[in-house]
């Protein structure tokens, strides 16, 4: 794990998530929430998904412009942000742990891959979801399963950090009855097959991205030159 951006000299671990500086230091970087787009296969055998191409173009645009993309404000996103501290406190009480918060963690000195965890501890990380609708939370509560893209997000976080466990937590304070109705924790453990998939697909993705950048007269890292 790397906590300092070698190009800007900034310690990204101590950044506040959502701040302008945090957004800048994520430019052009593969992050956990979109990792599923990279490894998701296309319809034809051996092909890649259209989501992979779209994500690569997004990252290329960020490098070429050095600009933080406009982010739409949704009620769902606001709900998640507002309730994250409550979810973290509930998780700490359930697991009897103290959760550390941080801004950004790079996988290595290439700065190509990074995560912004909702919490991190010595032996595990934490991914929190605060569903806008209780139906989504209840489905997770009853099924004990999470969406494939969320599972990939947790596995990517394990790949970046080298940890062996990443807890997925769904929280909804509106649920009445037993306390466990409000918080469900589904541990995700390191899957070596997925790690091997990342080992193969992420470098390939970055290489293709670099080829496209070179054709445009750019290279990765230039998105931070003005900082």
C-alpha cells in the first residue's frame, strides 16, 4: 500500500473523502467502484464489455484535461453520505473494533490503482452501503448475498491492500425490531481466482489506456502537473 502521491508529494491517506484535493488525486486512477466494469466480459466469447471501454475513455479524458468530472447529485448519494457515520458506529459496536478512516490508498508507486475505503483496520477493510430504499436492505438481510459488482469492489480492495478480509455492511436505521435488522455484515474473503483475474486484466487495461494516451500526445501523470 502506498499513501503518498510521488508526483505531487501529497499524503493522500489523510485526505477527506469528497474534498477537491481528493477528487484531483483520483484523476485517471482505477478505483474499486468501477473495477467490475474492467473484468466484466462482453457478449461475445473472449470480448470485453462496453462498460470497460466507456470507463477507459472516462479515465483518458481525466488525464488529458486534468479536470474533475462533473458529478450529479442524487438523493441516493446524499442519503448514503449522511448515514455513513451511523453505519460505521453500528459496525464498531457489533464487531467490537475501532474503524480508521482515510482518504485514498494507492496499490503501488505506479499510482494506477487506488481505493477510498469506508473504513480500514489492521486485519480488514470495510465497505458500507446505505440503501435509499429499505427493500434493497431487506433483500440483503434475507438473502445474505451481495451484488456481483459489490463483491468485485471488495475483492479489488483486497487486491490493492493485500488484506485477506473485507467486510460488506448494509445499514438501514429505519428498520424496527431487532438491532440486527438494521445492520447486516457479510465478510468477503480473498479469492485467489479473482486476484489472478485482476493481475491479468488490470495491467492490460492500463496498457491499452497508455497506448490511447500516447496517440493523443499525453501520458499518465500529466493530470497532476498543474497541482
